[in-house]
C-alpha cells in the first residue's frame, strides 16, 4: 500500500463514524412535537439517516437500531434562536471581537454575516446546552444606515460541516433616527424600495435611481427581497411606526417580519389583518426608550389572542443564545399558552424564516431533538442530550473545560491549607 493510499484509508476511517447514518430509537419519553399532533405523554421516536421516520406511542426496535430509553424524560424539537449574534460576536467590545455591523458605507444591505460566522466560537456549545440546534444570525445596522444586511441560518452541530451556515435567509432593517431625522425615514424607505424594485426588474439596465447613490452590491442584495423570495425583518417598536410600515409595505411584494414590536398589543388587529409575523422579546415590558412608552407584560398574549403569529426573541448576544427557553417560559408566565410558547421557539420561526424541515417532531423532519430531565421551560431543568441531524452532540462547554482544569487543583489546595485565605 502506498503512502498516499494509506493516508486516504486512514482519513476515511477517521471520518467514518460521523458520516455513517444510524438508526436510532428514542423510547419512553414525553414528546412535545410542536406540530398539530400535540404532545404524547409517553411515546417513541424513530430516526433513520438523520430524519424522523416515525412517532408513535410504541415502536418496535429495528434490528440495527441504537435504543435510548429515556424513562419519562421530555423530548422537544431543537430550539431556534431567531435573532442572535452567535458566531459573529465573541464578546461585547474589543478589537475584532464583534462583526455584527458593517463598517463600510457602500456595503449595508449587502452585508452578509454568512461569510464571517465562526462555527468554532466558544459560545456555540453554550447555545447547545440550552437546547438550541440552530439560529438566525442577524446583523445590526451601522450608525447612519437603516439597513443591517443579510442574516444566515446557522446549525450548531459540534463537528465541522460546510452546510452548517446557509446564507441570505432574511434581510434586516432597523428603524431609528439617523442623521436625516425620523421624519425623513418613511419617505426615504419608500423611495429606496421603489429603486430596489426598479433594479429587480431591469438590473444594470435600470435608469437613474432617485433615493440615494446606491452601490450595486446593496441593490443586488435587495432583489430577492423585492421579489418575495426571502423575508425582510423590520426592527420597530412604536405603535405608530408599526402602522406606518404596514401601510407602506401593503403595495409591495415584500414578505415582512416585525422584530421588537414592544407596543404591538396596541395595533394587534392591524398586524393580524396584514398577516405580519412578529419576533418579540417578553422582557421588553417597560419603557426603555420613547419608542416603548406603552410596553406591557401582556404584549405577546394580546397579540396572540388577536391572531398574530408569534416568534419568541430576546437573548441576542452570542453567549445568551441558549437562554431562549427562559424567554419562552416568561411568555407562558404572562399568559401565552404553553404549546404556543414551544412553537414560538421551534415550529413558528422555522415557518417564518423558511428553514427547511426543522422545528417539529414528525415524520420527514430533520432529527434535531433535545432531551430534558424536566419541563424545558423551567430554569432548573437540564438538557441531557441533543441530536442534530440524528447525531448526538457534545454538551461540554469551555466553562466545563476550565472547571475540570482548575477546580480540582483549587479543592486540593483548600483541603491542604484549610481555608482559601491561607
């Protein structure tokens, strides 16, 4: 055997365990499906080739299946954080620590976080520990631009996969008082969208554009938005701004999603009639600024009762991505039905952001599944297993590694000296 063929054989042997498909049977668990089926108090889930193939009260194990008996533990879909800096911000502040916003005035709408997501960030295992199997990685706008750029869909698996980051899932736009003033915001947005629509129709043959001096990069990034191929997420909180955006967007083919929506309860009927889904942080329940003077604990519940499609948002910083389940629990505490809260961090964001075959436990779905030792929305409950694409994931974090490295030594020192101060 030549050195080259030996190397190829060795490499193929090393990667074989992660590439071979397994048949798994998860048994005797409470199953929260986040689908129309509802929940099973006791049931089984069969996974083949990384896909859920059967969900039932009892499933006979195939001959080649690995069987996991969860003995009353709770199974949910892997959770989805719908607005996170996971992989693009390691810490807040510091040189090269955050890449969440463009620093180039010519690249705003075209700012593409898919190019810079770091799947090996120390925050990713922390997110897995919170049951997060994927996230929408969302950029922030720069100081003098409303356009934040293109978000990506990131799967948090523990081994490198070139398909872990899917680009261009949604365009983000921030309503804020830039240098032109708030009164110019909506006329400028209308003109910009007209320019983008013209460019989407005619491309580089489009005549003079009137809103501003566009870069072709930004115009090209807006084409799938104008054609309705991907949604556009508008960060907006004030009730009057929400209704102004509803009116402005009604004559376009844009598929809007409103993010923030702290005063959404005041215009819940208009949101429901316009069929605009919302991403809402349940902790935005106090007037943190003049756009949120009417923020309320019941915001999510009142919008849900009006028929608005709810996605739970909130923990946007990278290391807080796994706290999304706590935010869903807060929404339940304020009146959102439990099953809707689970859907709001699984099935509903998958639907709103066109995430393929995730967010529910039912046949045909990708096997992104979390296993819990109790109620997943209770803070004291802990995750015991996470599967992504049918593969068991590591739940070890950098914090665990540091504890294993330093705490045993510290305990020995304290035991020998008798106190920490000696």
